[in-house]
C-alpha cells in the first residue's frame, strides 16, 4: 500500500499521479504500485513539486510495518533504534510584554488582604 500526500503542488503533478494512484481526497493519493514504480513516482514528485510539500508512506517489512519519506517538510523522519520517528522543529513562541504575566500580587488581592475596600 502506498500513500502520497501533496500540499500546494501544481495541478499537473496531481494529474500525473492519477495515472498510477487513486486520488481519494484533494492531494491524497493511494494505491499499490510495485516498489520500482513507487520510487519512480517519488522521483517525479520531488522534481515537480516546486514550492509544494510532499509525503510518501508505504508498507515495508520492519517493526512498524511502514516507512515514509518527506519532501520540503519542517518535520523530518529520524531513525531511532530501528523505529522511524518524527523530529519536529523547536519553535519558541514570541515573547512580548503583553503576554507575560506580571509578578507579585494584584491590587485587588492586596486590598482584600489588608481589609481595604
């Protein structure tokens, strides 16, 4: 079983893949081509994806039962002791003064604490 997922790719590439695979949703292709055809399809995807992204997942004889490849994704597959895991980029959220809580007690809690109203 082979699954190819395309994001932001040219329509011609999608049309090319429909010769070999079934498009079950926009940009999601599934089928059961031979390993040679699968590799040729993946080469074409990498060549014509341009600014788009692509993901290939297919069955194989390993512990997980599948493997996958990515093209121009921020998440990358990494082999860890025989298992393929996803490494996501470490993106820190922007820090600005408006989002950070102030330290100390609020004015209302101080007034309640000292019995002032």
